[in-house]
């Protein structure tokens, strides 16, 4: 490692400094000017995004190099996710602004925590070493525990934070124990070295136990059955923008490390873990989608449906193929935009109260806000995977990956459950278009409108012309996928 | 941009135009919707004029337009039609006009959204018939669901919410299973599925339907069996075949008149079209393995559908159940796997669209006046509404297959095909199906008797007005088609000859080597001659 290697870390350095500045700002230059918080945060995020691009241009051989004692890689896979995270956090800032205003909680600290979480997620995307990944994960998790309980005088919020914190730390401990076992057997924590060491090993109990614990820890983070129990309560209790954060950025980051660890590090024993993960995926899809049917709270409904979506993404991991990896990347994007759009519309109804949280609050929305009701339909169709929305392209890849890898039964479960999911997504559509009444006031602000409009355009555009996303995902996943393919041939 | 794209997107353009109009300009909205539908129909007549009826081989699918869409997946934007698709496109554009015009008085609120959705549905339906790329086909296939869901759910009857979501979920569940079959086909053509020891052909990745037609016979029988299962769920639910028909009576009964018309005339044909375009030619051995269950389900559909129809008290439900029976005929003819059966089957798709569409239109007209669909509320209408009664009679007779009307030609050809079928090898099926025809006559004549004859004893009926000019024009246009097809079906058979031969060549190549059993003595005679000889 030399000083010039710090260029790899440029984005993380920028965002760390930015996050610290956000903490200092309200007591120094921006004293008493809380309206500036949003713009300062957005400016920091923009600089971070630019620094990602700059770093990616300056690093010569993106896909080969690892640095900092083989802990950190700035490959295209990482860049793809970093940019995605920055965009998501920027939109979350726009979503949060009006929700926070009028409460007595500081906006600066809130944005600072989001920025720290972003820093953690960016580390996760780049981590090629279990410790680096773990540290990134913890940075993200700790920030989100605080954020979930940010409304510290609201009982629901505090309860959610407590549950999330306790279960989260336990799962982190499990993850760490799994890492230590894998280190004990393979003698390394770098994913490539783990893969090399494993290729000479036969199945042994300590290793299997380690993989199992690691998988369990990760499944907690993506909220897959049977490690999903925290999700509905936390999603319901957390402030709505934080629910949006948990269901989008935080999940996508977990998918990224899940894919990297299992595609590269644990690739050799894929025949052992594929079936376990297939079972988890099937259970997640079935339970998540069936349980969502009976929910009357939109937040809980989306929570259960996000459990189902974790199951879909697992299809891409189980497949261990290029198409599966492309599926994870494409799906992360389309899922993120559709979900953010949904939260934007929910927040239009919310405005400090709990309105917009019940399906009934959507009654007759098409009269009060025709455009946003239409946008909501598009987002829900996208989550359900109905063309011509982007969600179909995402599901196409994941289903294709399952068929291609021979998990036909899993693909059948997946498609049937995605049909079931339309039942509860359409409860909202039904409320909006087929019923009248509903008093919840619609308050559209610039930020919410902007986010909803961006999500709407992206969701429709990527559904009709998916080529740019598909090609970009293929390029970004290449290193991970070719590495996996090389390992397959080596076995 | 070629003719097929123009026909497909004219309705969408009209929908966008309506979206830009004011909510309160209902007259203007109706005008635009009508103009769009009429222009679309007139433009689609260009297809009929310029279709090369003798086109075979590479010229079978005409008006081709191919563009790259998602190159990295091999997905193309590929449009083209053969005779079968052309007839269905024409049927769609024609019923587009009927649906719009019949809604003038039936739809009294949220007109702007209504006509927008109706026109969007139109685009989806035409696109589905034109698509020659499986990915594109699937996209259009699913696009249709959403407008129809809203049409039933917003403007439907009292149980509309239930009917709409049931329609949506049934169809969606079937079509996602079909998607899996499409994916498996795609991988078979490309690299295979190593995990299951299925060797692929190593061709360039593509979703081209024509390419799948070429490689169909290379697919191993076990895989064909499962692929057919996927297609079966997708298409059989749409047809609908017994026992997947339960969404149909609900959707039909609750949908507004135009919704029922479109559903009967076009949407149900998606399923049968799917079988004849995809399942049969791509999966010959799968088709044969599934033949017996399919035939049994078709026969159950014919008989059970007819029996259930007999006991219905609601006119719309009665006609809905009669569709189950009629579509059973279509399926039975198709699986005879000979040109006669399939030709009859395709023709019967058109006929069923016309006859049942007309019946739904007529029931809708009387419902608008009386707000009741119960047969018991009527009686003696022939005295009060003679014109209505006369047209209803023609539509009913056409539906039950009276000679000189369209239904007879279709049913007769199907029975001929079924009786001669090598695949079936027995005339028992034809005999059972014939019983269905008798039952069909029974329920329709009984319906007619109860509604139109007898004393006009319900005072509410004594003030009913007969058809006005608009309504008369709509029904009469359909009656002209019924008579035309009934007396001179040759133009339709001409269009169907080559495409049907193509399908038979794919699914049952042996047919063209062997002569049929006994009668008719020459293969593939022109049916209208026999009809005339009768």
C-alpha cells in the first residue's frame, strides 16, 4: 500500500468528512439555519458522486486491483452499487425534509447519520475481505439503529429501534462467529484467498457451520425467512423515511455483500449451500407474500412484501451464474426506484400524522391526486413484475436465472408468489381507483414530487427501454461473474 | 413504421389525446374515441386487401417489421401476421368500434378514464396478435390485463371488485407459468440447462417464435411435456377450459357491456390463439402427450358448460357459460390436429366473437333500459320491442349453429375434422360434441322463449322502447357478418388455408403423408362446397 492507493478510498473519505461536517455545521457556520441542512447534504452527496467517478477514472485496472492489504477493491461492481446508494440517499434526503420539519428533532444529525450509513454501505460494496465487509455493515447498521429510533419521544419509534438493535447485534455476532470459523479453517479473510483455500478442502463440519452462521447473519440483514421476524415491527415503528431507507438502500447493500461473498468466497461449496438458500428463498417468497395479504397497514404490507422480494433476489444468488448476478444488479435498481416511489406517495399522505399508513387512507386518491395515484399504480405494478414496467425486467432475469440453473421448482414458486403479490398490491390500487371517500389530505411538496416523478420516469423508461441498465449491469457484474465462472471450471 | 405498428398504436395515440382533454368534455371524448376506433378499423382493412393468401414459407408471415430491442438478451421487436392473426386483428379493430359506440349511454361517469383504458386495451390486444417475438408477446399479453381490470372494477356491476381481482389473478397466475416455459425454450435454443442435463442447441439467443417453430421437434419429449404444461396453464385459463373457467362467469357478468363484448369477442381468443400459434407448432410431442386430457377437458367443457347454462337465471351469466361450451368446441377442433379441425376451430373463434359479442351487446341494451338481467323479469318482449326481438333471434340462431348463419359453418367444419381425426382415431368425440350442439339449441331457444314470448305481464316492460338507430346499426353490422360468413365463408377459408397447413405440418407432419380415413376422399377439400352440397 502506498499513499497513491488512497485514491481508491476517495469517495469514502469525502463522505466521512461530509458526515462529520454535517454534525459540526449546526453549531458553527450554519447555526440556527436548519433549512440549509438539506442543501448542504445534497451538495456533499453530489461531491461524493463526483469523487466516485473521478476515482474510477484514475484507477487504471479496475477489475484486477485490490488494495489496503487486499481488503478493498474499487471494481465496477462496487462502483455500480456506490452510485446507486448515493442516488438513493439523495432521494431519501428529499423524502425526509418535510417529514422532519415541524418536529423538534434536528435535521442535521439525521442527515449526518444517513451520510455515515452511506459511508458504511460504500465500504460494503467495495469490501473483498470479511473484516472490511463486516465493518462497513456495522457502520451502516449502527446508524440505522439510531435512525429507527430517531423520534425518541414516540413509543413506536423507540420500540422499533430497540427491537432492531437487539436482534441486529445478535445477528452481527452470529455473522462474526461464522467469519471466525471460516478464518480458522481457511486461514484467510480475503474472499479470493478463501476461495483458493476452499478449493483444496473437502467438506468439514467447522467450515459448514461457519458458512451456515455467515449465511444466517446475512439473511437477517436482507430479512429472509426465518430471520425476518423483526421486519414488520421495525418498518411500522420507524419514521417513514427511515422505513424507506431500511427497505431500499440498506437491503441493496446487504444484497451486494451477499452476492460477493457467496459468488466469490464460498463458491466452491455452492452445491452445499444452494439447497439451503433455495429453501430459505422459497419460504421467504411464500411467507412474505401470503402474510402481506392480511395487512391493513401499508408499512407492514410493504415490510412483508420486502421479505418476499428478498426471496426473489436469493434466486439470483442461488443461480451462481452471470445471468443471476445481472439479475441481482438489475433487480436492486428497479426494486429501489419502485419502493422509493411508493414511500414518496405514502409520505404525501403522511405529514407528521400516521395517515397514509393504512390501506384505507388511499381511498379515492385518484380524485385528489390523479398523477400520483397513477404513479403509485406504476410502482405497484413494477413490484409485481408486470410489463411494461421495470420490475418485469428485473424479475425476468431472476426467473431466468432460476430456470437456467435448474431450479425449476423454485421458479414455479417464485412466479406463483409474484402473482399472489399482485393481490395485495392491488388492494391499494383498488382503494385508490375503485373506492371513494378517504379524507387524508394530500400534501405534495417539491421534494416528494421530485422523487415520485423521477421514480415514475425511471420505472417506465427502464421497462420499455431496459438496454442501458441491462448492459451496465452486465459490465458491472463481470468481474464477480467471471471469477465465479473460473472457480466453477476449476472444480 | 409499418402498417402493423400503425394499427397497433393508433388506439394508444387516441388514448393519449383523450388524456389531454378536459374531464367534462364527454361529447368530445366520445367523438375522439369513436374516430380512433373507426380510423383503426379502416386502416386495418388494408391488411385484408393486401394480404397474400398464397404466401407460404418465408412469406407466410406478412407485413413483417423487425427492430432490435434488447440486443444482449436477443429480444427483438418483431411484428408479423399470418392469416389466423390477420382475422383476429380485424376482429379486434371491428369490435373496437362496437365497444366504443355501445358505451355512449352505458357509461355515465368517469368517461375520460374509461375511453382511455378501452383504447389502451385495444393496443394491447392488437399487439398480442401481431407479436412474433415471445418476449414482446408476453409484454403485450400482460399489458392487456391492467385496463381490463379497471374496466371491470370501476364500471362493473355490484360484485365488480371481486370479479375484477379474480380475473386479474387467474390470468396472471397462468401467464407467469407460461413465462417459465418461454424461458426454458429460450435456454434450450441457446445453451441448454446443464444442471438438468438438457443439452442446448447452441443457437444464437433469441425469443423469435419462428425460430422456436423450427427447433420444436428437436426438444426432448420429457421437456416438451413440461413446457406444454406451462403453456397449458397460460392459455387454458384464458380460453377458459374446464376446470379453469370459474373466473369467466364472474368477469362477464360484472363487466360493463363493452367489457363483456371485448372479453367474449377478443380476450378469450387469446388463449385459443396461443395454442394454435405457440403450443401446437412448437411442441408436437407435448401436444400429443397432453391430447387425451385436453380432449376430455374440452368435452367436459362442452357438455358441462351447456348444462350449467341451462339453469342460469341471469341472462349475462347464461351467455357467459355458453362461452365455456363454445370454446370447448374450438379446443376440440384444434386438437383434431388436421387442417379441417383447425380451420374450423379458427373460424369458430371468429364466429363465437361475432355471435356472443352480439348477444352481450343485446343484453347490455336491454339492461340499460330495465336495469335487470334476470330472465324472470322479462317475458313477451317480442310485442314491445319487435326489432330487438328479431335481431336477438338471429344472434341466438347464429350462436346455436343454424345453417346459413356463421355458427353452423364453424361447428360443422369442426365436427368434420374431429370425426376424421387421425389423432383421435374415433368418432365418439364428434358424437359427444354433437350433443353439446343440441343442448346449445335448448338453452338459447328456452332463453328466447322466456324473454320474448308469452304474455307481456310485467308492467315495467310495457314502456320499453325499441332499438334506436345507433343500437340498430351496431347489431345490424354484426348480423351482416353472421350472414356473410354463413353463406359465403370462402374468403375466410382462403385466408386460413396456408397458415393452418403450416401448423399441421409442424404438429402432425404425418397427416400430409397419409390420406384421411374415409370421408372426405381428398385431403383438405374446400369446405364451403360441402356445405353447399348439404
